C-alpha cells in the first residue's frame, strides 16, 4: 500500500466551515460599523424636522422698501446651523445662520445696521431677520420661496420647512 498523505474529507469540511465563519465575521464587523455611523447621523435629524419652522406670521416682503423679513422658531432642539434658501426670479440665494456668518445685505431684525453676524435661535426660542433685497450682492425683486434646512451636530438634515407664498408686509398691518 502506498503511504497517502493528505487530509480526510471530514477535516477538510471542518476547515472550510471555520474559514467561511471567520470571513463572515470579518465582513459583519465592517458592515456593522458603517451602518452604525450612518444611523447616528440619521437619528440626530429624525424627529426634529417639525421643530424648526418658519413663522408665517412674521414672514413677509415689503416691496416698497425692498426688504424681506422672515422669522424662524426653534422648539426643544439644539441646532448647530440653519441654512436659509431664498428663491425668486430663477435663482436661489443661501444664508447660513450660525452666529459666525454675516452678510452685507442681512441683519437680525432688532439690529439697526445690516452686516452684523446673524444670531442663531437657541432651543425654545425664535428669531427674526431682514434681507435688503435691493443690495448689489443680493438683487432679487420677487421672492417666490423661502426654505430652511438644519444642521444638528455635524449632520446636515433635509429641508425642515418652507413658505411658497410670501405675503406683502404692507397688507399685514
């Protein structure tokens, strides 16, 4: 009889099963980490969309003074930044409200001068803002749509509210 060297079918099968289990575990750990990271971002936005809104009562456009006034209300959530998109005449302008950015054509509603840093509303408060729509850096005579998006932590969430029909301030008096 020849001296056969090799492994039996049983040992080979066990090795294959162990190899498949090890590879499966390695793939699972990688996929699990990616999914957990994505879920953390989604969870920070989830359930907060209706907590950051445009206040219709204080949002209007004064066509005589070329001034857009809008108000944002924030409920019990800490927002890192609010992105305001103002659309009209085939273009969209964006503002970042985070306590750091300022624009020559915007102001906090209570400020006298344009160009100050836009103050972010804290939890359970609201803030109003004004935009000089005739300023050279803005130039928009008709406002069709105002949208707000939010950033919570480092996660950019979708649009949380919008107003598609901006009333004339002179009609609201």
